[in-house]
């Protein structure tokens, strides 16, 4: 979120090693504390790699005359653009490339949060536990990503002999994987560390709940159509930047205690900019099939395709102006209706969520960081902190878009129902056809002139 | 799980009040501790209502001459039978009554775990937080139970004008409810209590994950057919009782450190008994349509029905004995095949899970209780502890049965696909029919003699 933080330059690697050794020594001395399970903030604050403004020598010398505020602003700005260009390049590569990127970001986010948990609750003497956390990440990804693959490419999987059992028994395999981890956890319980182990078990599961389930929704959004991710992600970025800019230049009235640098001016400026930006971006993107078509396996052409018959949300529709405005239009001779893509109007709901509720994802992350007395989730992006610092609002936004899409846009898809029928055994397909035929005749929707 | 615990008789209510007052006083003195967020076991251990052998005056005087070990055994035995008869009565009432009971048990389990969390992390000064926990319980139940209702009775809902929007926008409403809670949580953050609040937030969510999601699976199992819940639940109970009996009479070799009273003799005796019991019970139940038929809304008769065409798992099938045994049977003139209901054979897998993996649910619960230095989750059932003490293994078992059922039993149900099609708008139904027709003709499964 848009915050200006004063940061001291620090060199990363050697200091970290030194601190780790010191902390390990301290840990072996303070076994007593371990048993109590009291969180250790000092260890976390010292050891966690924190965001720094240190970038390259060249950039450093170029910026050395600036005040820290401006210095931070410039570095943040540069890396914002680096990220925007990276993002644009991924758009160029296509939806499946973005799925891979989401997958990698998810792993990095998980890593950042688990690292904090392990440092705070000092799990040096539980190496087995860290392995278990990663195992749970693997098992839950196997489950969730598998579900998406089966949902979108089930027909393709059911054609390949080798993959068919994975599709059919996917849930059973996932559950077995999870249960193995669960049994492993129970077996790894050590009397002295019960509390710590259960705390970290909970920590791992809450992290999985936040990161894995939501990134799985992002993947589903991507497969429903590139635009369902690109527009919301851009909205959050736009809101972030504009709230920061408005706050930086006009900010006076504080907004919320959790994030003291946030102001009402930034909040309102951000919201208005996001709505305008969202309308413009949607209107631009909705023109291209590349952005609006879902990624599907095409049974006939036998390849993954992004050609589609546009869904109604992406076709021009005629809207009436509200009653009073219409009367006025009639008076002055203007048209009383306008044509627009429904998606562009839906973008307003998304913009409002992105700028009103979205920031709460950031407040939540801020509160979390304050609770565990850390400044950033990591030091992955210079000037920005960890990946989680940048993606705190994206997760909530993705869930909103997913729910919004499945509630208001996704009509029960005849195409997908058809796919499900075609995955049945051959005689069931015919049986299904006959049952449907009889029902439709009974409902008077079909004449009874058909026989099989 | 089968454990003998020495318990001291204690009178419940007045002592509890007294302790609560003392703890509250202590809490207000030790603000410093609160900020650190160190868990307070003393408070939990003292205040949490713990299981007692105290029952009624009459029973007490009848049992007063017994040694504590036998006394505990008798009380436990009596209340085991009380529970078994209660369970039988619910079976008599039918699947929808069991859904209501599961719902109530789930609320009680949630209450037990949240109470422990609130006591351990001393949340007296966060009354708002307890409300939030219950709100999250409400929101997640609204979501999960709603999903089940829509899945099984969607056609019924879509017929009632008043309920249709709930069915259509169910996910959006659920998400809005959750987001309201999330925003409430962020707004309720108080600087001094950040750590405690985030810890309890995590605690609430892990509890929801364990209790609500899994009890939702139990509900789905019930609706898939009464037998899918009755057999597994009975298996766990049988394994519990038999492992306890075998352990009590023959137990010598300790099994696992977590539960020192568990023995290999109990484990093996329990497993063998459970498999035999499972076979017998399945064979008995599978005879009755009442147990094997799913609960469905019948479109034609316009009521919820439990009549069905039996699924293959409940129809006699012919099995070959293994090769070597077959040769022997041929020699001595015995039949080489046998007829059996597939479900009875599936019951073996369930028995094995119930007796091998099931207990790990109990070990996990034991470890949890040890971690937080409590003896029981509550005092709901005399001689047994809280509801959670009795249901620790049931949750894991229900998830297994759900996954097992959906992987190996539930064939993509033409009946349900048909229901989904019939929920589409009328012209989509016809369009769907034509698409299916063309596909089947293309695949050579249908002659092209039909026209609409």
C-alpha cells in the first residue's frame, strides 16, 4: 500500500548470517522460553530480510544527493515501472504464462509468511517441521491446481491413457497426500514443543487458506478470460499509485490508525482515479478477443484454444438513461439510449471494491506486520519490500472478481455441461440424451418426433 | 479415544464463577503480559469446565464403593449406551433429522474450541472479538450449508420465487457476509492487542476449517445415502470401544507417546473387531432402501424423496475368488465365484481407515489438549468430556468417506447433469439438446434420424 517508510541502508547477506548464528546460540540457551512458546519478536525483527533502498552502485551514486523521502520515492517509482513492464511482457506471452507466474508468486508469498512464523516461534530445532509446511503447500497445490486443470481441460485429460486415473481419482490422491502429511505431523510431535508445533501447524494452515486457495481463484479467473485478471490487477495497482500520489501531494487528514501515512485525500483521489482508469482500460481491452475469450480445450481442433463466441458481457448492449435524464435528453434532442459493453459497466463495481474494500487487505497486512513487529514481509523488490507487501490487496480482489464473475456473469454454461456429458461412458451419453429428450417433450419444449 | 483418566469430583458452577472473577482481576493487573501475547495456560486449565464423573446423586451413591478405575468405567459405559440409543433414535427420525443434529454438534464443537482459545489468550477485554468469531461461524455455515442445499435441492429452490435469488447469488451473498466480518475485524484492531487479535483470528479460522468444512462433508454424506454416515460413524465408535476393551483387558505394549494409555493389543483388537463389525453392519444395512437411497428432491412428485433406483454399489454382483483359491475350490468342488454387495467390500477399506488412520485424529486432539494443558475440551458428556473429545476421529473419517465416495462410487450422475440442464432457461435447454444430438451423431453413437 501507499506508504512512505524511512529506511536505513543495510548490506544484506553477511549481517544475516551473523545474526542467524547469534540467534541459534541464543535459542539453545533459552530452552525454557521455547517451552512456554512465547513469540520472540526480537529474533524476527533482526533476522528477517527487510526491505532496503540499496539497489545498484550506479543508482546509489546517482541518488546520493536526494533527501531520504525523495530517494525512496524515486527507487519506488523505478521498481514500479520495472514491475509494470514485467507485467506487460507476461500479458504478451499469454494466459498460461500468467498462470505459471501466479504459481511462482504464490510459492514466494508462502515462503515469506512461513519464514516469519518460523522466526517468531523459533523453530530452529524443528527442521522436520519446515519440510512439513512445504509438503502441505505441495499437497494443497496438487489439489487446487489439479481441480482447475480437470475443470478446464478435463476432456483433454480423459483422452490420455496415462493421465486419466489422475483426473478420475484426483481427490482421492490429494486427500491421501494430505493425510500422509497429517500423520507425519502427529508423529513429529515432540513433548517439549507441543505448543510451538500446534501454533506453527495453525500458522501453516491459515497461510495455505489465504495464499493457496486465493491464488487458485486467480488461476480460474485467468482461464475464464484474461481480462478478468488484467483489469482488477491494474485497478489495484492504479489505486495504490494514485492514492500514494494524492496522499503525497495533497494528503492532510489521516484515514485510519493502522496505517498512519494513509489520508482521506489519498483515499478519495485514488477511488475516483481508479473508476476512471477502470472504465478506460475495460473499454480498450474489451475490443480484443485475446483478452475476453476463455482458455479452453477445443475438442474438435484438438488443441487449447482462445477463440470463442463472445459471452453477452462482451457484446454491445443498448441501455436506457435513467427516467429524469431521458426526459431532459428528449427536450434537447439528444438520444435517450446509449450502447455500451456490459463489462465496462461491471468494471465500476470492481473499481469500487478495489478502492473501498481492497485497502482493507492492506490494512490487514499492516496490522499483521505490526503484530509481529516487522516492517516488511521480505526484501524481494527494492523499495517495496516483499512480494506479500505488494500483493496484500490482490488476493482479496481476486476472490471478489471470482465470486462476482460466477454470480453475475457466468451463466450455467451449456458448453461445459455438454463437456461433462461427453465425458460419460458411451451408453450413458445415449441414455442421457434420451432422458433429456423425454423431459423436454414432457415440458412441451420439443415435439415428439424423435426416435433413437 | 479410549483412555482411562483419573478424575477428581468437582462441583461445577459456583467454582467456575469464582475463578472467572479471579482471572478477570488478574487479567486487568497483568496488562503487560497481554501485550506480549504469551498464552496463559493456568487460566485455561482452571476455568475451562472439565469432564467430571459427577452425575446424579442416585448414581453416585450406587457407585461409591467402586475403585475410581471401575467407577470411571461404569459411568463411561452408561453414557456410551445413552449416546448409542440417542443415535438410534435419530436414525429412526431420518436423514434430515441427522443433518439438524450434525449442525447442532458442530456449533457445540466450535464453542468448545473457541472457548479454549479465548481463555488461553485471555480475551476478556475483547468482547467484540467473540462476537466476530460467531459471526464467522454464521457466515461460513451460510456458505457451506447453502452450497449443499443448492446442490441437492436446487430444482426446488429455483421453483420458489422468494428463494430463487438466494440460490442464484448464494456465493455473492456469502462472500459479502464474510467480507463484512473481515472489515469488522480490521476495524476492531486495537494497538495494544494486535498480536492477540491476529492469533485469535487464526485460531477462529483453523477451527472453522476443521469443524465447518468437515461437518459440511458429513451433511453431504448423509444426503448421498444414510448408510454413508451410519456405517463409518458406527465403525469409529466400535473401534473406540473395542480398542478400549482390548486395551483394558489385554493391554501391555505401549503404542504411542502422545496417548500413554493406548496399547498395541488394543489397536490390533480394535482393528480386527472393526473390520468384522463393519462387514456385518454393512451387510445388514444394505438390505434396506431407507439406508442406501440418497435424499433427493423429486421433480415429478414434487416432494423430497428417498425412493431410488439402487446405484451399482448396492446391487448384488458376482466376484471371482483369487486364482489360487479358485484352483482349490475347483478341486474340492466348491463354487469358484461368490455374490456380494460391492458396498460390503468397500466397507473393508473404510474399516481399515477407521482403525489405522482414524486414531490419528484422536492423537492430534490429545496433542492439542496437552499443548494447551487441558484435560478435556469441555464437560458436555459425563465420563467422556466435551463433544470434541468424542468427535475427534469422526471428522477425519467423514472426510475420507466423502472423498472415497466421490472417487470410487459416485459415477458422474446423469440424473444430476439432467437436473442442471433443466435449470437452464427454456431455449438453452433446447439448444443444449440439439448440441448433444449433433455431438452424438458425430461420434456415431446416434443415428441422424432426429429433427427438432
